[in-house]
């Protein structure tokens, strides 16, 4: 839930942009992917972090308490929903970038894990290679890695910018094997569908309050808030493809 606007099915102008240049990728992301030690022929699981591996919303709410703020979950967005506790007035949109920067700086290294994530990934790692593709400032990448390692999820981390389709496609081209993608943001799932259509796409939202607000992405193959269900879905697809 790191986007600051309400996600929705891909807008026509966004779809047009992706169709024109589906392999566009931020230059800071390319060397991170090139440095990955990916094995050709071995299935790949590309997973988001916030609300998939880590409890972003719970961590954000805890942080906001320290700032005299609270999050009104009337929609799947930050802009307009972060409010002052004393006046109940929404924080000015211009103040949100600095607020989120401070949140990532102070809290990224200590966020709580999503239940079952570490165990499911450990089991799946026997059959597939795993990469965490997270939209987080590059400067906070090391803190995110430490957080994941501390919670039993020691996997390569890519600090992404923008939509994720191009990054997934770049990794998929290197493995030439089944690819699975998990994310909570429909725009990211839609971009992966456009950039690498064969990818098995899971719409995963750990916090059930957010899941109720969002519903299932039309570009996903499966929707869940539980790692036991995601694990079973991925395992079944691996079995079906002989992996």
C-alpha cells in the first residue's frame, strides 16, 4: 500500500503507455536485476513486500500514532485519508511525501511479518527461486533486507520504482521458466499482465480490511489474504508444469 493514490483497473492512458513501451524500466532498477544470480530453467517467484511479506498497514498505523495522526480506511489510499487526531482534518497532500520518507527511514527495519510468509517461501524455495520486488526508496533497501532476514526471509531484494511489469519481464527472460508474481496493487498486476502475459499473477493483500476495500484485480489469477492459500495455488501450478 505504498501508492498514494487510489488504485483502480489500469486507466486507458496507462494501458496505452505500457503497450507502446512494455519494457521500459527505471535505470536504477536495471543494475539490481543484472546482479541477480538467476538460474535458467528454474521457476521464479517475484513477490512484493508490503502487505504480502510485511505488515505495512499495521506498521504505518503505529507510526502515525507517534505523529498525532491516524489513517481513515475509507479507501485504498493515503492521500486524503491520513488525518490529524486533534482536528480530524486530512493532512495536506503536500505533506505526505516527507511523512512517508520519515516512516520508511524510522520503521522499515522493524516492521512485522505477514503470518505464514516465511514458512511458505521456505517450502517453495525448494522448487523455485525467489526475488522480492518492492517499491521502496533505494536508500532504504538495506533496512528492508535486514527486516526480512530477521523474519526468516533471506532473499534478494530489488528496490523498484513505478510499475513492475518491465522488471518482471526482465527477470522472466533470464529464467525461461514459469514465473509467479504476488502484489497488492492492481496497477502492478496489470502491468505484469501486459509485459509478461504468461506470468501466474496472485493478488495478495494480507490486511483483510484492505482486501475488503479492494476486491480482486481483474488481471490476477488468484486473490487471497492467506499464505496457506497462495502456497497451495503456486504448488498446484508447479505440479501442473512438471516443476
